[in-house]
C-alpha cells in the first residue's frame, strides 16, 4: 500500500494520453469515492472530442479544490497499443489490404498513412501530458477491457456476477489488441475468464455497416440501430451473416474481412474503406436492398451472435447476473435481448459504457491497488458527477444577455415547468451537476409533453435537425414502470429498451419508436429529486407520470455544460423556455 502525508487520497483517471481516443474523459476519486467525472467534449464543445482532456482535468481539480500535486496516481484506461500486433498472425492479410489501397495512389499514399496513424505516434510520445507534467512513475496503465469491466462492476451493486466488455477493439498493457473480455467478479475481486480476439469483433462488424450506411463511426451506430426498426432483416441477412464473426459450439469464428474492418473505425478511413472489397460489397448491398433492410439485417446478426455467446456464458459458468460495458452495449435493443435470455436474472450496463467510461474504471482499479481506502461496490442511483453552477453564476450570465432575454426567479420551478409542458412548450431543463455519459438524464435535458406528436416534430426541426427515423425517449417515475413496459426493470441511465404495453401507447406516443419499444430513463426520488418532482407535477395535471426527454444540445454539438451554452440554445430558437436553477428565461422577441 502507498501511504502519503496528505489527508486525502486522490486518483485521476483518464481515457488516454494522446489525441487519438474518442470521448477522452476524466474521473477523479477521493478516498475511493467518485468526486468528479466528465468528458472533454462538454468543455471544448467538440462532440466526441479525441484530444487530451486538458479542460476536463482543470475542471476536476478546480471542483475538488486541489492542484496536480495532490494527485497520487494517474490511471489510464487505454494503454499504449501495438496497432499492427493482430496482423503478426496474418501478415498476408495486411499486405493484401495495403496493396489494394496503394494501387493507383502513388506518393500520396505515404501522406495518407501518416495522417491516419499520427495519433498512434503522438500517443507513444505522451505529448498530452506536457501541460500537467505528471511524473512517469505516477502513471499506471490498465488493460482496456479490464477498465471497462471495473467501471460497470463497481457501480452495479452486484456482489457476484460476470462482467463482459465488448467493443471494436482495445489494448492490454502489453500492447495486444482484443475486442472483448469476460471477467468473474466476486466481492470486489475481478478475474479474467475469457478473451475475445480482434478477429472476432462484433463491434468492428457493426461499425463497418454503420460507415457504409453513411454514418460516422463512434457516433452513428445508434442511427444504424434506429434505422433497423424500419427494415426487413430477411433481405440481406444471409449476406451479412457471411461477413460477420460467428459464435458456434463454444468458439468464435473470425470474419474473413476482419483486416478490412479496421478501416471502418474512423471516418478519415472512408476513402480507403470504399476502395476495399468489403466496402464495395456493403455499398452494393445497400444499393440493391436499401439502407433500412441492410441496417435491419446487421442488427439481427449482431443480436444473434451475441445472444449465442451469452447463452454459452450462462451455461458454462452458471451466471445469472451480468454487468456490461464497452461501446457495443450502447445498443439498447441488444441489451433488451440479453435480459430476455432464460436464466438471466438481471443485467447492469454502465451509463458511460463507451471508451469514456474507462477513465473511471482505471481509476477504481488503481485506487484499490495503491490505497487502503477501497472502492466499494455501489448500486448507483445517480451519475450527476460533472460541473455545477451557483445561483450567482447563473444570474451573472443572464445579465450579460439582458438585452436579448427576460428572466425571473420562480419559487416552484417544477410546478411552473409542468404547466408549461401542458401548454405545449419546449423546455430546456438545466439543474445541478451534469450527468456522466452520452445520455441526458434530467440534468441537462430538453423536455416536452409525451402525447404531442406535433411538438415532437417541432423539437426535431428546431433543436435536433436529425434523421427522421431516430426516436426520442421517455422519463418516468420509476414506480410506474410496470404499468408502461413489458419485462420492466429500473433503468435510470437509458441503457435498456422495453416493449411498451398496448394500453398506454397513446399516453406516450411521441416518446416511442416505430417498433413500439422505448428506451426509458426511470427516475427516483433518491436518484434525481428535482426531476422527479417535475414529472410528479406533470402527473398530477395529466394523469401521465412521463415526460419526453432528449439531450439538451443542438444537432452536432455536445450536451450543454454552462449557463452560456444553455442561453445560446434559447436564442437559437431551439427551446421556448429555459428552466435554469431557480430562473425561468425567455427570449425578448418570443411570440
């Protein structure tokens, strides 16, 4: 154990040390407890920001009122990787891909190579640490999938379970790349049971289809899932099955296209991907069958292979509880199917299951390695771990915009907003510390009456400007979940989808998907008391304990962080009113 003279023991967790990690994030532990957690994008205003999280680190230190010298160790959830290590076993495949890419490109090839892989170069140089200059002996790398698993296990409340991490790929501390791992978790101990090779990556498969559909890797997979509900999976199912990894008889079978799938991992790779046989195949199938049917086929294949694997895990290890992490489990339709497997009693998906969450998992593991004050297994009810703003700070911002906005203090903010929702208003809801992860959970949300399809369309046009097929989500008082959803479980972090019961469809028709499912945010008095109070007021007015909730951000931007961000969204006509702290804010020129 490491002993210090400091009264408190601080661990700073980071996703990675360079500019090559999507959703680079920070988590700060104080004496084994979560003090602060946020992604760089919230402060930089660049969605999925890859850059070293300078601003998020500064905010974490400021929030805790400490300096970098108070940090005992820096934990990193994305070790230095040997990017070519998977190809050592199959160099012919690599050179085949490179030859197809190089052909006809000439000297420009070398510039393309540098631009794509420069993140790898800078990662190994540690350039991101120059501002903070943490000593090398204070930096500890953690296996990527182990960091994922720790983030979900220690926040699940499960004393004993299997923890499964699956994504496109991530490195171990020796540089080897895996697409997933399975861990046995018992009383705070985590033991590796199985590893999933990168050749068997369901994440890379799904991302390849996402890129071919015209969506951005690392962001558009949710769009592929949303579009799938409109398609017929039978149309391209057999074709996509042939290019996917498959799990049969207790073993994964690698996809024959796994080397080419690496070039679907970033949008910068698109020219390369489109020139390769896999890219050409996918585009030809999309042209023949249409985007909806190809998306539906990809979702079906993803669910089938992953369900085969989870059934095997249930049988082999006698597991009935799982914690899930890694970007693959942002797919709520997949999570729904896993929960429905016979023998599965419960699952928990970490609220920031993408790579941002490894900052927290790495910090927890290093804390337990180096400190006597262990991280406890907690059943977390809320994840409002980001920045907050005082009444005075909010008022200071509003005064700067006094020529453009009107504002007043409202003593019953929840009751006022509930009445505005009934009147058909679109409300920006900005309360307390912001939430950890990619989904708005009633701290930085935009809300409307869930019955109003007309207001839903207005919301999509003025705030989201997004694809027609993407659904919104309901926030509901958790005690009413069984009234609305089949096979209901509490889902405070929007990580599960459920079938909506037929008799309540009309009550929340603006907040459900075309396949009659919904991805709810269940709200408790303990987890988010002010948001619960708002929904309760709406319930008293309408008899419906649900509001439609979407993230407080204009299309293409991260969820808002500051009062300034929120006011700008009001001035852009994205919302009708802003409920921020104790203030109600409106535009002066509003009709």
